[in-house]
């Protein structure tokens, strides 16, 4: 099994190689490379190859998602495992990584067992995200933490917003700017402004403070 390790952080390299070598996958051939070399192309690594893509923590989410998409286009036969150094990434960001073409997700909190399980699952053509992250994503998607009102309806049933509008609304009440939301979601800034206007219209609010009060009260 070939693993293309795109590590630009020397301090992490020994640990990453040790984790990957203990993968229970038999012979693992770790090849040091970088994103630029992969995108330049010209080499055929074979079907039994995984790109272990170490994401730059200084890059915005949109750029990270773009990097995953570019690797997927350049090496369509390879599998991609994303290693995120930022441990505070929210669930939506991880979902964006998977949608962009990643087969697995690991971060600094992942154990040796997580590395082994991830490589095994991804090699078999399946996706892998740690149980802790999966549980959080499922809760987000199913809104199991939202309290119903006296009528028994979920808040999202009472405030009629689309999924995209809810996503932007949640970022807005967290104090995120239109520019930040644009970069994070990969949508144009003008699109975020349009969605924001729709949210204000549907919720009958005139500013973020009113919107935050309404949604938090829900």
C-alpha cells in the first residue's frame, strides 16, 4: 500500500509515519511529497494508493476544500484521507471535506487505533470518520438537541428556513461576518448577503441581535 504523505510540518512527521506504519495493513510504503508535486502530476502511483493530505491550519476552509477537490481530480484512482491540525473544526466543515472527495478524516486527537481503522476502511472503499465526530454530525443533522415547544414542534419546523438559510443563520448568531461565511461555505459573498436578507424577512428581524435573541429563545 502506497501512502503519499503531504506533510509540511517536520515536527509532526515522525508521529504521523509511526501511526501510519502501525496500520495492520501489511507492507506500507510511505512516500514523502507535497501538494504541489501531486498537482503537477506526471506520475502513476497505482490503484493501491492513499493520499494522506495534511491540511495547512493557516488556510481558510474554502482553500482546504479546494485542495481536496484538486487532488481528487488529479488522482481519481487514489483515496484521500484528510488530516486536520485544527481540532476545533465544526461538523459542517468535515462534511464539506467528504463532499469534496475525502474518504477519511483524522486530526490531532485521533489515536493509533483510529489511524489503523481509517486506513483499513478507506482501503476497502468505505468512508471513515471517528465515532466521536460521527455522533456529533448525526446530532446536528437530526437536531436531537433541539427542544420542542408546547405544540410538540421542533424549532426548525416553526421557523421556515431552508437548510442553507439555517446554516448561514447559525453562523450569523455566532458573530461570523459575511466574508467569513462566504469563505467557509464556498458561496459567493453576494449569495450570503441574499440569504441573510431572506432570513431577516422570514424571521421578521431587522438585525443580528434580534435574530440571535429569537433563535436562542427557540
